[in-house]
């Protein structure tokens, strides 16, 4: 892209946000930086995007924006909030260009992010490979046990990383196949565990027992408490070591909902898995037609007159 033309447009866009939009300096900085990152991506992958050698804003549209988002998810591991902010800045620029007749129409005017960004790259994860991880016994090391337990808690039990990092201790000797986890403020909850997961949990408890001065369930070799970032890094390395793309904890939870749904789990079970009260929070995660399920409930509802016979009250 021509440097002089790019500089001119960006200065005008900045003035537009200041004068017309009355945007704050922080918002202006974020939007300008978002456009900058997007244009760097388009320039770097010009050939893959099949852009002309001397491309301009008129050559960009939804296809390039979708490729940009996919790249940030796969390679940069951007979170939804970051992508939302970035897309907002890019769409704002195209809106300005169309408004000032520097473009014929706005090519990204109707572009919307999916409800769950994981839907964009859903096909990159092989569910069969993830399920095989549950059958693979890890090394009897601190790292090996932690990685397997993360898989069990996130994918198998639907726990969020925020809840997992707050684990304080575990008691694996309850009723057969159950584990009691203690969280902050002495709260506890019982969960079902597979025989292999129980075995690994017991091994892990023995390993951290000999680490001095540890006060949490998740600790390093030096006894320091681990953060959510460290646990996420462990999860990424676990997947990469099995020739799978790195995955965020939330993506893994979403995949578990889809897996259990496909295997026949009812809505109430999925609500229990994810510990949510509202059905609409699960709607975007189910591959099946959610409206079909809702219609079934309506058809058999006691107040549905169409299901009553002449002899009914």
C-alpha cells in the first residue's frame, strides 16, 4: 500500500474520530492501532490473500477481515475482547471511507463476529484426538499430572480456568468414583472421576506433598502458586505435544458441550455441566437445531390448545 496515501487517510480518520465521533484519546489510539495491525497482516500475506502488488483499501473486504481474525486466533491466541476492539476500529475506518466517498460502499458494513469466536476455527480440533488423550497415561511428573488433570477438569467436568485456579485441595477417597475438591473459603464440591483420573490425582497429591511450603493445589516445583496464565500455557503445550493446535480453556469447554450434546446429553445435563441457568447461553454451542427443541416443548405444553382433543378440559 502506498505509504503517502496511507498516512493521509489515517490522519483524516484520526481527525474524524476526534471531531465527529468525539472519541476519547484512548479509543482513538486503540482504533488506529487496530487498523495498523490489520494492514500489516494484509501486506505480509499479500500473496496468500491474492491482493495486487499495489493494493489499496478498495481491494479489502470481508474475506481479508475473516482471514485476519483466524490468524489472530490460531497464531496470536487473541481473546474475544481483543478481537472485538480490533474489529471495531477496522469497521470504523471503512465506515469513514464510505461516508467520505473514498470507497464505493462499505464492504464490511454487515460483518458480525460469531457469538462464540471458537465457532470460526471449530474444525481445526479433532474431537477423536482429544478423546484419545483421556486414554493416555501421562508421565508420573508434576507437569504430566497437571496437564492430564486440566483436561479432566476443563473438558470432562466443564470447569472454567478461573474456578480451577482457585482449587485449594482434593480428597479422592469418597464414594467410589468421586472426588471432593475444596475451593477458597472452605467451600467444596463433589465430582465424578474416572479410574484413570483418580489414579493420576493420587499420584499428583503425592508429588506435591513433598514440595515444601506449598499452599495451593496448583504449584510449581519451587512451591509457588500457579496463575491462570501458567495453567493455560500448560494446556497449550499439552495439545501441541500431541500434534494438535494450542487451545484456550474456554474453547475446550465449548467443545465438550458439543461433544456431550452429540452423544445424546439432554439440555438439563448440559446446564449442569456448564453450571448455567439460561438456555440461551448453550444455544450457540449446540450443533443441533435449538429451535426444534424449543418447538417440541411448546407443542406438548399444557397451555398449547392445538394439542388438546375435544374431550379435554
